C-alpha cells in the first residue's frame, strides 16, 4: 500500500447482474485530496442515462472500455464521447449516457486536491472534459496501460493510489487563504457573505474570485451555491416531513421559489423529484 502506517482502507464491493463496482476510501495520506476511488464495469450491453447534480467533486476517469457520452447542463450528442478524462467543477447537472461496455477507474478529488495533483489552474478544467494525455501527459497514458494489464480491482486501486501519493510529493500545497475560505464556506453551509471572506483575507472580491478561479475553478459565490444546495438536499433527505418554505429559510434562500430555482439550475430537476431519485 501507499502508506504502510495507515489502517486498511475501507472498501465496498458491489455487484449486480448489470455492473460490478468497488469503492474505496483512500489512506490518510490522501485526506483532503481524494474522497474516494472507484472501480466500475458494466456487465450487460444496455443503454443507460443518468443525471448527476452539481457537486464539489473533480473526477479523474481512466477507462479500459467504451467511452461515455457526457453533456454539461444538456443531453450529450454524438460528438460528446469521452473515455479517459478529467473534469472540473460545473455549477449545473451533468448528463451521462453509457452503453453497457464501460470499464474504468475513477478518482474523486476535492477541488484543492485536484489543483495540487494536476498542477494547473483549475479554470482550465472547469465546465469541460479534458483528455488524460492533456492533464497528465505521457505519465497518464503509461498509468492507463499499467492499469489495463491488471485484472483485479483492488490491485488497480492500489496502483492508482500509489501514483497519486508519488505525484503529490513533488507538487505544491494549495494556497492557505483559499483553503481557509473553502472551509469557511463549507462550515457555514454556504451562507457566509463572500465580502466578509474577502475582508478577512484582506483582498478585494475581484482578487478573491481570481484566486478561486486558479485554485478551485469557479468563483466563491458559485461554490457557496453548491454547498447550500448540497446541505439543503441532505437535510430534506433525512427529514421525516419536509416543509420546503421553512427549509428554504433555514438554509439561506430568500424563499421557497428561490430554493426551487436553485435546485433546477444545479440538478436539472425540482426538489421533490430530486429527493425521490436520491431515496
């Protein structure tokens, strides 16, 4: 393993007649950088469409099978096929078509973890998919070939985790003030005023937005919207009964109509429909 001092990684294997999946929580050495690693393979040739709401996850997908078709805030077209790629933050739903022959490893980075790992301004990944060779060069293609030679998911995830740890050893940590700002936005549930963060850091809102574009990919206001949306959806999912008007006030929306608009923009559907999907 990448860190012999860390406890055994928590993992979950799941298999149905349609797919197999292995999901792993990374070792402590990747805390704050990677949230989880996933191995996924479809077992039945069938067309499936899914839609994912906006999140603060930056995925790296290394594929050994058929490409996905992916559209940002829209249905994908014939020219939207992606196999191995990275994708930055997008303040809207992501529509994904698969065709029954996908097989891949996916690493889910935090925004600041992705900035450190890829070593490029995150606005270069925001709102788009970027191929593996563009973000990692020959090293990325070599990693893909090495993973393709393995047949076991756990061995593949071991290799990916080791690769990430080795790469992080030679890359710079994220800017301390942006890490602090991200933590403030998250802990406030997206309710903190961006002007207050800029004032605390000692910069203008314009400068703060520029720093977020480099380190995170999108502005602090967009980050706050996603954090607020995620908290609202989580509270609604765990509630026995939901009063959307009260929940809107609790989570910092102007009113219920504002909440509904945000849910439509960030998930592509209504709060009630999203809740049914999550449950």
